[in-house]
């Protein structure tokens, strides 16, 4: 099964992406602790992308499975950017 879904980087769509990943992880029997770590890291990355590129930027989420292994890929057209490079972002605004 392969699906392709387009989202924006709005709070609602970020929550939907995290819910999608959480649901797929549960479906494939991933440990709850690992699922929580994955979804928290994903949410943090998506929030940093939103802060850099804006809410209107589109992100495509591909969901695929192969031999009972899940694969989720998020694609965002942009210049090279590592959302975890900055260790202490300023969220004081």
C-alpha cells in the first residue's frame, strides 16, 4: 500500500501528520516509547520548518509498507536545511 498526501505546515496539518505517523506505528506494532520519541522529533522538525518557510509551504507525506515494515517519507521543496542544526532556537516571540 502506497499513499501520497499533501499537507501545509499549519498547526492543524502538523497535528494530522503526527497522528498519521502515530497510527501507522501502532498498526505495525511499534513500541509506544519509540513511537513517542519518533512523533516528538517529527513534530519538532515540522515546527522548525514552519518557522523557517511559513505555514503555506506544502509538504508531501508518502506512506509505504514493504514486507511488514513501514516507511514514511516527508518531502518539502526548499534549500538545504537541517531543522536540528540549531540546538537552542529562540521561541520567545
